[in-house]
C-alpha cells in the first residue's frame, strides 16, 4: 500500500494519517432518481477503507492495520494498548474495531473497545455551526469506562478511520489524556478528508 503520511497536531504526544481519502472526484450527472453521481479516484488507503466500510470487505482490515504498523508506528513511541474511536453509527460489526483488533494482533498488545464510549449526538456534527460548538458537543458525548484492571501506566494509540477538522480526535484525546493509566497518547488515522 502506497501512502502519503501527514502529521496531525493536537492534544496528543504525536499523530499521523496514512493518506488522503480521494485523489479526484468527477461529477457524472444525476441518476434516474435525481441523485448526483460521481467517479471517485481514491488513494490506496482510501480505497481499502471504502471497501471495508461501504462494501463490507472485512479482509481490508489486515492491510490497513499493516500500513499503520509499517508507516505510522515507527514514528511513535512504544504502544502498550490500542483504543479504537467509538463508532458514529450502529452496524452489525464495526470497521475500526476490526482494524484495531488486527493491529493489536500484529503488535501483540491488548485492544480496549469499551474504554472510550460515545453517546449519539442530538443532531449531526455538521449541523453545529462552529468548531467550538462541535468540540463542546463531542466533549459531552464521550465517556471513559475503566476497562483496565491492572495497575500501571502505558502509552496508548487512539485509531480512527477519517480525520476531517480533527474535532472528534481532539475531544476523544482530551478525555483519554485524563485517564490515569495512560502515559503518552498517540493517534493514528487511516485517511483525511
């Protein structure tokens, strides 16, 4: 998988994104029901994520996890455990949980899927007019569940699928940094919008 890493800054120790989602998007006109159609050209990471999330191809979790391991993790410190970003929508299976589990297998570290929880927002995130309002809404939506029973301090990796404005990653990170069992918090995302 080819990538074009991008560093992201925020309330974390270090963070990177594998690649942008789309290389190009060409409007093709409307379909028979009046919906716009596009021809998208995606990056390798963008295509793998599309196949995983939209087409349900679970085999894409392994190459995405491998790309994070090969391209992002060498730029971070040692990872003690992984936290997938909680999902925004209910699905029979969660794409980021699959990627996090696959990465945890490759690294031989635990993944905590219920450490960071998210309640649904009263309205879509895009309907909050300012970044500050989105951050406030997300700050109230996230909660911590102390899933780690051992005593100690570990470096954690928060992993998400797409970073756009970074507000969701920021809100989640602000809460995770308060968790007494996290030393350094690193973040990784598969694509940026």
